[in-house]
C-alpha cells in the first residue's frame, strides 16, 4: 500500500484505503483523513514521524495515527504503510466466564495491551496464568500446557515464538520474579491470541455449552404418551 502527501497538502492512499477497529465505536471500518500537515512545513522540518487526524466513517469520531516518513521529495512525502494508533480500540473478551481472580487480572492485561504496554501485558498474562494454575491445580496446569502444544501445531508457531510463550506463561514457579523475554507488538499480539484461545477452551466454551444444554432441556417439547 502506497501512502504519500502531495504539495497540495492532500493525503493519497492507494488501493482500499485504511481500515481499522475504531477505538470509540469498536467497529471495523474505513477512516477518512480530515487534517493533514502542510507539505511545505513537513519538507522544511523533515520530521521522522508524521501525525494525521482521521475521521471514523462509522461514528464520525476523530482518530489520530502516526506514520514514519520514508522519503522527502519535491513531488511527494512518502509515508510507511504501517502506522501507530495513538488511541487503540479496547480489546474485549467474555470475562464473566472466568474465575474471579483470573477475570480481574486478565482485564488489566487487556488494558495494558490496548495501551501498547506490551511487556506489562506479558507480566499480567503471567499473573493470569498463575491464577489459573491455582484454580485448576497441577492437573489443570498440565492440561493447559497440552492445549498450548495444540495451539502451536494448529497455528504453526515457530520455535522462537513458542519458546517466548512458554517462558511467559510457564516459567519457574519457584522464582517470584521470573525472567521474561522482551515483547514487541508482534510477539504480544501472538500472546494475546494464545491467551484468548487458552481461556476460551478452558472456561468460556464449557460454560456456554452448559448454558445451551440447560436451555434446550427446559424448552424441549414435551412428548405425550398414550395409554
């Protein structure tokens, strides 16, 4: 995707434009530029980062993105296709199905991720895992590790990614401050999806299935038997 600013102070985005999850209405939608920095001012100052204000096409609220400036030329200012969301959409998960302690800790973990605090997210994910181990016991811990192995196979995770996940979630219990690898946006995103799947498989899926079965039992038609 090519993104650039013209001497007429216009932002051009080729192909399908920019789409993201709006931090205000939580809708996956396209966004439209409403405030682009002036070409002459950017050319004069040549900042490494260029901020642009967009409008959510769904709710109309402002969204601020930062782009890395790749090149300054007389005809255009080339911007990197990747951008930083200054205000990210809140990450959601059906927390009510989790044990009370795990719900509280993982809620904070999601807030850390949404704020872009990836290492804090890793630390809170580890605390979530520790609360699950206390809730489920040693057998439950082994089952969680087996589930992690299944995720590794299904997602075709490479050795480095799996080693990071294992270190974050299953580090030594005897060390109250276990060493954790540094997390960037990519590794934190992988950890987030793994945490979602682990928690869903362990708690959410079972709870929803039990609710559905209970509902079906009470709404099932009664069959009259003839004498």
